[in-house]
C-alpha cells in the first residue's frame, strides 16, 4: 500500500510539473503551443509544418498522423483532440487507448468476420483492440520540407480469420497555401477569416500474394478527432433531394431525431460529447464533402476526400458475418465523455476495397480545412460547400 501511494504521489508530481512547464512558456490550454509541448513529453522527433500562421503538428512515432493544427500560429486555437493522459503516460504496451489526432491512418474493415480489430477472437466489446501497426508502431520519415512530410511502413496485418496481408503503406502529408485551399474548394476566403488546410494521400500496396476476396480484403481509412462541446454539430450533405430515401446507419446505442436529423439538403448529427453514438452514410447517398460547425468557438471544419461511387466498401457492422461489402463511406462518432477522457468527436472517410494483385495499390486522399471567424462570414463558406445555413444548424442544437 505504501508503494502504491508513493507511485501515485510521484505520478501527480510528474503531471503537475509538466503542466506547469507548458503553461510557463505562455501557452494556455487548448492552444497549438500547448499541444506541441505536450507531444514532446512522449516524442522527441515530432514535426511542425508551417505556412504563415497556418501550422500542423505531425508525428512519425504515431504513424505519420497529423495530431493537430492551428490557423493563428503557435498561440492560436488547437483544433485537434489529443488524449493528454495517454500521451503523458508514454507507457502503452497494448493498443487499447487512442492518442487522438486530426488525420490518422487506419485500415478497414471494422466489421464482418474479416475485421482487423478483434485480434482473431470473438467479436464482442471486451475483445475490441486497435492493431499495434495502427497505434503504437512508428512509420519511417522518408522526406520533409517546410510544408510536406512523407512516410512509409512495410507490415503484415491479419484479419479475424487469420488471412495475412503483406503491405507497404505510404503517407504523404501536405500543408496547403491559401491559394491552394481556394482552388481546391472553389471559394474565396474572407479577410476576417483565419484558415488552415492540410491533406494526406494514403496508399497501400500489395507486396505479397494476390488477394482473394473470399478470405477478406483491406482498404485505407482516415479518421479525424476533434474537440466537441454543447454547441457543436456535424453537417453531411447527401445526394437525394428526398429525405425519405436517405438511410443513416446508427451504431452503439439507440437515439432519435434529437441527435440526428435529416432535412431536404443535409444530415445533422450532434457532436456534443453528451451521448455515445455513431452514424454512417453509404455510397448511394454520399457527396464527398462533410463538415462540422463549432458555434462556441466560431470554427467551421470541412473534410473532402477521394470517392468512387461504384466502389465496393468494406463492412462497417461489428458482427461475425461473411458479408464483406456494403459498408459505410463516411462515419461520425460522438464520445460521451465517460470513457475517462475529455469530449471529442470524429469525422471519418474510407476508400473502397479491391482484390489487389501483387504490386497493385489502393489510394485514399483525405483533406481537412478549418475556418475561424465571424459566423456570417463562415456562413458564406458553409452555404457554398455544405448547402447549409449555419443559423439553421444552430436551431437543431437547441
């Protein structure tokens, strides 16, 4: 008991010291500088890519993921969600808790008997795990400039029936200029709006034998984790003009129109951290753009991605089924804050699956943009890109 109390006391001192160290440098909580210093407690080779006031924090140790970003320099708001306790402990030996990050590389499928997330065990909640490749194994930094970083990794990963996939993973991370953002999104950024935009190009190449779909497939999947609050809402445009034809998949718990609502243009989903819930949208209704509005901090987030509407998307349903295809293209997860971590939500996109021959590859591009400033200026961007009036989005939050 004495040793246990001493350990806890030392752990408390360690936490207080490191918090004080970061704050003493003038970086308040939720600033980009705070998170840069936080990551240094567990990684000494993280990278900051910079273009004027737009900056992103990239981690070789954590699979080349973009951990967080800012539109206002080192003392500006940090947009990504990071698991501070996990990063500080720096002692994880099994992949059970996420480190966070705005753009992290994963692999599908999540569901079916070919899932990658149950360690070849029965598909039930207490067996769920993140493969070490996707959470605690470093990727190799191949090249770096002021605004780009390239990573790769050769690995073998197994699905739940024991099929092995020998792959080479390549990630190219890029911080965009203002002109590039405007060209990509076909918008003009108002002078009163601060901005940051970045993207990842993710490829997996089959370096083993030809894949057999009857034994499972895999595909690139990118997930972004962001800070949620009571005034945060996800916005998902869809293809159909008739909301009765839109099917929103619901996961993890029961919930109704108070948490997800479909009008004749977009799907709204609360990202408030109050109720553990998840939604998915399948290919027939997907437009390759989604977003989130944080009305508390006046931040509009936009995500775009590469999308083949006739692709075969891998299963999203976590049950022991041999049905490989028919999965979601986009997902959003809302944490409930009861898992011992702070509030966050996720915006996720995936590539379709394909039975690759030796040497063939699948590529998935996922871009993230943040705009911060007056709501009426953000509204002009939202109306153009998401077909959504932010004033209407605010009504859904009430």
